[in-house]
C-alpha cells in the first residue's frame, strides 16, 4: 500500500454542519485523498498521496466556496488570567447587540396597534434597514456563496425570507399605500388582496435577523472552547529550563532544548522533557501522566517523563526526547486524533435543512406561479409566496439547540455539572458502560496512612504496640520531604499527638530513612533498607508497604495508600441504577486497584495500564459493542476521555482532562456523574422536543400559507410565537433536580 501524507487544514467560512459535509465531500472526490472535516474545530484532517500537493487541497476547498490554510505554528502567549477574546466572536456579539436594540421597537410598533403614530412606518424602515442589511450581512454573504456553488443552506432561507419581507415593504412604502400618513397595521387571519399593498413586514425581517444572530452567537461561544484540550495539555509542560552550559546554569525556553542536553530540576519544578537522571536522587510525582498514586523514587540512570513534578531532591537530567517526541506530546496527539476521529453528530436541524430549505424555496415558487395562473393577481400571488418564505424562516430551528443548552448548562452549573455542547448529548442516551479512573476520581488522589501492622514472634519477642511504632516511625519521617513520609508523619501525629524530635537523621535515596529517636536506632523504608543493616523484614505484596525496625529487629509494617472518597460507593450504586456497568481503569498496581474496586462495589478491573493504552482499552470496549462513558481527572485520562462516546472529567483534576471531556463534574464528587448523565439526557430530550415542534410548526403552517390563509403578518407572528414556545420549553430545565 503506498504511503500517505497527513495534512491538517484550517477551514474558514463554514456556518453550519452541512458546510463541513460539502467540504468533506469535495475533498474525498479527489484521487488519493481521504478527508474528515470537523465543523466544531473548523479543521480538516486529510490523508493524501505524496503526489497530491497541499496547494491542490487548498484550491479544492476554495472552489467549494470556503477558505483553507495550514494552521499557524503555536506562539508563546503572555501569562495572564484570561485568554484574548476571539475577534470574530466579538464582532458577532456587536452585530447581535446593535440588531436587537434596533429590532425591538420595530417589532413592538408592528404588533401593538396602539403604539402606532402618524408616519410610524418610516421610523420602522429607518430602524429595520441597518438590521436587515448590516446585521444580516453574514447570512446574505453565505447565501450568495452557496448560490454561486449551486447549494442552499439555512442561511439561504434566512436571507431570501428577510430580503423578500424587506423588499416587499419597500415596494409597499414607496409604490403602494403603506407610506400614506396615518397608516395603521391591522391583523387579518388570511391574505387580504385589497389591502396587500398597504402591508409592511419590516418587523419580520428585523426580528428574524436578530433571533438568528442570537442563536449563531450562542453557538459560536460553545465552539470557542472546542479546541482548548490540546492547549491545556501543553500548558502542563515547563515553559523554561535551567540547562547546564560549560558547568553553569543557563535559563532557556524549553523549545531550545536538544537531545543530550543536561538540565537541572529543583524540588517543586516540572521536568522539562523526557530524559534520564544523570545526577541526584528524588521522588517524582508522575500521577498526572501514569495514574500511579505512589511517587516514584529516581536515582542516576532512572528514566523520567516531561511534565512530572520533582518532589524532593535536586536532579540533573539528560534529555533523551524533545519536542513532538515526548510522552506529553504523544498524549496530545492521541487527544487530537480521538477528537477528529469521532463520528460527527450532525445537528438534526442541519441534516433536515439539506432537504427542507430547497423544498421551501420550491414551494414558495410554486405558490407564486399557481396563484398567478389561477387568479392573475400579482399582489395576492406575491403575498402568498412571501408568507410561505416567512412562515418557514427557521428562527425556532436556530434557537432550539442553544436555548435548551443554555438553560441546561446553567442549571447544571448550580448542581456542579458543566455540559460542553449539544454534540455530546446524543451518546448519553445510549451509554451502557462507565469506565472510572481510580486516582483522583474514585479515590482522593492524596496519600494517607491506611494500616498499622505490629510484628511479633520471629521478628521480635519484645514486640512494640501500635502507638510506639507510630511515634518512632512518625518522628523520623517528619524530617523527610518525601510524600509517603509526610503521609506517615501526618497519620502518626493524628493518632499519637506530639512526636519526639530525632537526635540524628539520614535520608537513604530510594530506600528510606534512618536515625536516632529516643535513644533507639530506627529504620523506616523498603525491605532493602532493613536488609542493608542485617535486619530481616517480613514478605509483603502490598505496594504501599513501609517497614519499621529499631535496635536490629523488624517491629512492624505501615501501609500507605490513596484513600477512597467517602461518596464513591454511593456513586457507583447510582450509576448502576441508571443501567450502567462500572469498570475501574487505572495505571496503578492490580492489588491496589482490586482493593479499591471491592470497597466501592465494582466487579470489573483493568489495572497497570499506561496512558497510551487507556484510549485503546476504551476502543476495545467499544469494539465489543458497548457505548462507553469515561470518568477521569488526569492528563493520563485525556486521550481516553476524548475517545469515549461520553467523557466526564472531575473538576478537581487537570485542565487537560477537563478540556478533553464532554461533561465536567465541578464539585469533584463522583455522585454528580449520575446527575450529569440524567441532566444531559433531559437536555437532549428538550432539544429534540424543540426541533420536533419547529419542524412540525413549519409542516403545518406551510400549506396554510401556500393556500393564502395566512398573510405574511400572521406568518411573522406565528414565527415569533414558535420561538417563544421553544424558549419557554427550554426554561423548564430550570426545574431539574
């Protein structure tokens, strides 16, 4: 099979999911090209033969009516609490604000006859004109582009409908009777041929533009966050690094690191890139990348991963992989591929509009021709045709999704749930398996003293009691900076009160600590530490076991583990009640994982999984026919969260996990996962109800308009009422509990 090249293009000018489908279709018609276009991220991922140039791909997109370019390389952003505002979003908000302020009085004057004064129609024209021309410019421009390429979208219907209403109003004002002083707007249930030339529809033209701009703005805000996962991933890496040059430390940007460079990592700093420890010993917190709850002891020769945090000692690391070759960068690529590989869930409105929009245009044209043939009345014929266009203006369609999403997400925020966008809701209805990360999700993510075991018999006849064991071990560990030591010291202080001060203290890198406490030589650490002093330690399979000995005898074993959250067992029960099958997935040791699973009521455990393998595990479950939800909180979960049919991130976790997920549980309480799925399902049902009403209203009203039983004024009122219904239906989500 010939090799292929993968190129990513940024696509501009897309206004709905059908635009993405058109670009994708055109690219896939090229020989040797396979493309997927993501409307949410506005990017195309193109696999093409080497003889197909990037310029050819861009030219094909341009011929389709859109823009394309290769993404610009990332630039270093200045540190600050806020992201710079998207100029396109700011422009859309300005267009919406001005249009809404101008359209409101136009609608009120037309709908409430008591407000109409002499020459009110000219004020309406003055206010409505900038709304239709300037406010609706994005729709008109898109409609013109679609027309030139032989296509029609919802923009086409909005543009044709508003321009028809506006054009009719201009004709009625300047050539008809609508411009006469003292003209009043009445309400007739049917088209009145005698007075058609005195009717104006400026409120319809202006109102439709304002409502559709609102829907477009709400959608644009949601899309703004679509590409944040990769930025959040890369934020976890160090920004600069202290490189050793001729024996001196020189601070340089991470991008200047080269393979073979030696750099210094002090306690509390992030390791800049993947490498091997050349000097020093320390404990490294790798939980963000591996899911391993216990810090890893490293010494000369130990491999370390970029993005991990150096906990205790000073390290000198030799860089072995830099830039796009690092593990962090590979995880970022996994997230990107998982996002682009998802089957795009086309918005129902856009799918149906592919047939609906051309059909409405044909119905309007057929209405005009039929009325002309039957009545020979140009005014009545045009009135009926305009009514068809206006009654079918998809204002309710444009509001159906964003209003339900806005109310649903607002209520969710009150309950500690964040829903990213409408495209994530469909899968919540089908989810049957929920994969739970262990560290930070089911457990607290913090080390805690969980067990104290006192030895007797062959390990010493004068066995110590628990208090004695904790006092001496805690006193010695209190002088150490190691996370396990801090957990033991904290647990000892909690149970025994004030701890004695060691007379001597020595840290043995990678093994533990030793020192003199209350006149006794105390050893606390691995079995190898005790063996080096000629002390036999009992065998144990627990990964968190810490041995304690003094005066040449092993006195006991302390166990340190990541504590299970108090609410996790109840959360698992709630997920089961929703018909979901829980699975525990972790990079931690199997013994630890199985103990946690048994405590919270999970039967299926997948342990000792590398970050790159977590996404593969999710795919394997999907291949078995399951629809998978993933709950996690670390960078090691980001790719799996993006791969899953539904990703839920704990808000107490990393930005990378949160941005790669579909739902975020702000409170960090696993019980909220069940509430999140219920809310997402309820929001999806509301969106479906809104869309069902919007299409049902059009299907019922179109025949009435075509038959001349609705004049455009009533059509405009019905259109507005359909939008009010959609918004009111969405507001019911506020009562979700």
